[in-house]
C-alpha cells in the first residue's frame, strides 16, 4: 500500500502563517510580490491564488529554499532526502552536510509539513549514528518515539531502522532484530523508500543474525541484495567487499567450505585493490578459521601467522589469532611451539576478559593434552563454567563445541559413560541451534 501524503494547507495559507509569524502586514507582503493588500487578502481567504512566480519570490524572501509547495515538487524533494542518506552511508561527509544544509529550510514549515520535518530529523539521526554521535541520536529518537503512532509508513520505516541501529550499539541484538523486522514489514509501504534503503536494511538484519550465529538466516537476507546495484559495472566498493566477507564468514560457519573459500579469494583481491588494511586482516583471519573448521591445521596455522603479522597486538583479534594458532600447533603435535604461543598470549598487555579467558582455556587444554586422563577436575570445571559460557555468549559456539569434545573424549577414555552422554547431548543442542533453527 502506498503512503498517502497530507497537504493540509495551500501555498496561500502557508504564506499567511509565515507572514503573521514575521508580524508582516498584507500591504508589506503585497510590495514583495508586486501587488496590493487586497489581492493578498483574497489569496489568503481562498478567493484567489498566487502565481508560481509569486510563490518563488515569497519562498526566496522567507528563505525556504527548495521546500515543496506544489504536488509535482514532492517526488524530487524526496529524492534529495534519499541522496542525503546515500551520501551519509557511504561516508561522503561534505556532500551529506551540504544536503543537510540545503534541506534544512523545511523545518520552518513544521506547522504544515510535519512528515517532511520528521523525515529530516530521521536523516539527521542517521548522520549522527554514522558519525558515532550515539547519545545525541538517542535523544532525537526519544523525541520521535513520543509521536510514533502518528508517523506515516515512510517515517516509521526509517524510525525502526534507526532504532535497530541504536539497540545494536547497546548489544541488545534480539530487540534490535524486532525493530529491523518492523522496518522489514514496511519495506514496500511507501514509494519513497528506495532500493538503497531496503538493501541497507537487509545487511543490518543479516549482521544481527550473524551476531546470533544463525548463519542460515544471515545468508537468507544477504541473498535478497541486488549485488549488481550495490557494485555497478563491477566497480569494487567497500560495501561490496563487506558483503562478500559476510557471505564468506557465514558460509564457512555453515560448513559450505568451497563457496566460503571462493569468496575469500575474491575478498582478498578486492581488499588489496582498495588498499583496505582492515579488510585484508579480516580476510587472513577468516581464511584461518575456514581451514581450522576443516581441520587443515597446517594451512590454518599459516593464515593465523599472516594475521598476526598484520594486526595490532593490542586488539582482541590478535589474542584470538594467537589462541587459534596454538590450537593448530597442539593438533600438529608441536607442543613446544604451542607453549611459546601460550606465553605470548599470556604476556599481552591488553588485559581484558577475552585475553583472560583465552589464556585460561589454552592453559587447561594444554594440561588435558599433556596428562590425558590424569589431571585435576578443576580443568573440566574451568572449561565447563568459564570457557564454554564465554564462547557461547561471544558468538563463538563452535569453540564451545571443541571444548565439549575434549571433555567428551576425556569421559570416554575414563569410562564415565553417563557424563559422556550428557556432554554429547550438549554438543548436539549447539549444532541444532546453529544449523537447524529454521527460517523466519
């Protein structure tokens, strides 16, 4: 259903309100448009109409810019809002600021164009969020929330997109998805919601499902994208690169290894051509994950080495690369090298929960590997009560599975079958959540 736009006031009545707000007489208004007070009075009471030339003069006088006054001006005006959003999302800050300035006069017409004024503020919020001015964005969103029921479908769509982004930054992923779902339900409700708006929404929803480790649903929304439109004429863009990397990550986590590998090779070429250092680092790390999932330990170890050579040793990604490299070395029976990596991980200066848990987990895994069946029960307790909950909460459930498999192997070797079966059930539950949670 197309959204119906209200035209509550004629151009003549709008100018009357602006004239009265400026304490201007009808005579003074007449002078501006080369007529007399009587003609102004007749226009304001509906007996006559201003010509387009007179409207243009008055718009210039009241500094209204390109604010729409006639039915045939609204489509072009909405296109300007769409161009502002596009410039904002693509990081073209100067262009976005120019659109913001050019469209600001609409705020003078809030008495008759509340929907366009709200759309302006929603575009402002998008710009704030892209500039990480999240507290101010939250304040603006709160004021719009008070009038949510009165918004048209176009503005409800953008409001829910902005609220989804806000909740994502608060790590409230489930609530964020609800907001994005509300926007998704409105995606075709207005002719002014663009393909670019919809694609941005699909990516946001896919990212949230990625955060929840629901790769099948993440891929479902990624496949809604029109890649030809996102990257026209095969032009490489950061947006296209980011989408390809998300595809690759979710395919790898779904164990569709061939497609993940193909896409990661493309991502490496794209990232290199763009000189995108962060994405080169992420590609190397994801290659390591891909081969680690396939138990190609030697190749995975090489890619984690490449990752470590590129990234800042104060980042969590650096700690993860060390941890996963050590796991590869343990599997390759290179115990002494694994110890060296463990000591490097332990000596990192960025002491935080990630580093502490990875150090503790690696220490206990190495103890299990060394002593096989003869070790203190505190090792199992640590893995079950610290490592596994952390991995699940941080969306690394496959690492939790690996910990459970070590525990399962231990219970099997010590003939504690009841406990082994209980661990097997937990492994199956994780797999069911990751791979058999259905489409929505």
